[in-house]
C-alpha cells in the first residue's frame, strides 16, 4: 500500500495513494445506490443547488429580499444534496477499499460495517431530497377557511355536516389551532344539529397546508335514526378548504397583493354587487328592524357570498369580503392547476390530483371504518376519527404522503421527458 488509510467521524475512508484515488473516481461514476432516486430527480436537484450557490454569492454583494426568499426555498435541497453526495462518496470509497487486494483483513472488517451503515442511511436521505424538491404550495403558510355543505342525502346529509363541523373543531382544539365559526346556518326548522352551510375560520398560520387534504366529497354510510327497517343509507357532504386573507381596514385594502390586478387575491370593487338585507332566522326583533345581512355577487364569475351571523352590518360585510376573496383565489389557483394537469397528461399520461368535487373519503358506521380513497388508508376506529383524534390525523397524514409521492412521480416523469 502506498499510504495508510484512515477513517474520520463519518467513516469517510481516504488514502494517500494516487492509484486508490483513481479507483475511487471510477467507482463514484459506476456506483449503483439501490435507492429509488431517479437520475432525472438528481439532475434537477443539482440544478437547484447550482442556483442556490449562485444566489448566495449574489446576496453577499447586494441584499435583495426576493433573492433571500429564493435562497431560503432552495436551502433544504442544497443541504440534503450535499449529504447525499457525501454518503455516496463514502460508499464508493469503502467499496474500493474492499476490492483492493492489498487492504488488510482487519481494515476490511471495519469497512464492511461502515459500508452497511452508510447504505442504510441512503434511502432516508433520498426520501428527504425528494421531499425537498416538491414545490411549496402557494397558500401553504396561510390560515384557512373551511366551508361545509350537505350534498345528496336530505336531512341525513345535514346531520352529518354538523358532525363533520364538530370533528374539525375538535381536531383544531387538539392541535392548538385557533378556530371560530364565522357562518352557521341550519336546515329546515333551524335544528341545531343540522347544517345547510357552515364556514370555520382557522386563524393559525400554516393551517391551509394542514387542512387542504380535506377538500372534496365526504361520504357517510349508516342507518339513520328515522329508518324503521334498519337499512343503511348513503349521503354526502362537501368540504372546501380556502386560503384566508384577513383584511384590515376597508373592503379593498389589506396585505400586499390585494391591490395588484395580477394577484390571486385581487378583486375589482366595480365587479362586485353589494346588497343589504334583513337577516332571517334566530335573533329576535333585531333581525326584523335592521338591514344587517350582506350579500356579495362577483359578476364575472357569478360567485355569491351572503353573511348574516353578526348583528353588525360592518362585521358581516368584512366576513363576506373575506370569503369572496378566498373563493376567487382558490378558483384562480385551480384554473392554473387544471391547465398544468392538461399539459402533463399530454406529455406523460394520467396525473394524480386532488379536486374538491371528487369523492375522497367514506365513513362507515356499521363497520366503524374510515377509508380515504386517495391514499387507500383505512382506520377501524370511527369514534376516534369523528372526535378529531389521532385516527383523523393518521388519515390526513396518509393523504399528505400520497400527495408528495404523486408530485415526485410527476416531477420525475417531467424531468425524464425533458432529458429525452
């Protein structure tokens, strides 16, 4: 041997011999990692790491807020890629050391142990790198609004809508999210345990990213209390998760972007018809004497939002604008997503997506079962799910993983198409 090999704290083997270094170089080119990280994704990661390095150099000379934000977005990719490269280099060197006929037996024994340890690390690093490559959702950091409406199923759908509202409120309480009811309307007869519509505001930052898995149609299968023959009925409830843009001041001014016509959050006041009405339902003589209810109609899209929960017309107006802005922003984002899905389908076939009109979950009371149809995950403890417990969190986590896996598969396919 031309030099004495040594090992550092990360078990990175080195040698002073030039022939050993040449062998390491050859192995680093031909090494098979055994992980499922595709070459296309690795190429994408390297491209982003190069961008991160260039922007970091640029920021050292002149500070720019947009550049700093982009560096923050790319930091995890660059860091994880360095860890990947370090581990794969270590594996290559260890393999080269084992194949060297001049390596001592005791050293080979140590190298085998370190090689196995490094190989065990690689799948976790690959998973972290894939997760870092997934683009952050544009509304991920925002609070959210949760709109719950009964669908097919009559009174039974209204009853289950009320139970879903309680489930989400319990989940928020358990997670420490600030949750308030900004709109709650009952069904026929104004029964307290039956909904025709409800809107919850979850004020905690990042709530949108946590709750967005809930958008879609929730189906319930159970025997209604009014069913004399014991037959199982199926009904449905629609849940929509919207980004929340709380306003300060007037109807048209708020956080940055509200006055930018190119922003998702912008609404031209000239395109909104405002109507004042007397509220209906509970509230005593007050609702019959004042026009406190507000209805907003966005003329280009036909979206209508009404609000009457508060006795204050100003409060109802503010809440109505908040919901209208959220619905328009979500609609604009979905339109762009539809265009992207169409482009992707044309290039590489079917693409998984999560739409608010899709049946996403079934709650079966007879089997005490909750099944999510996107991830395929099932929990056989329906009471815990409906109580907003760990069962519901497990289902939501499974959908987050499904979304991540779907996005990674699409990115890999897109990168492969570009390379081809």
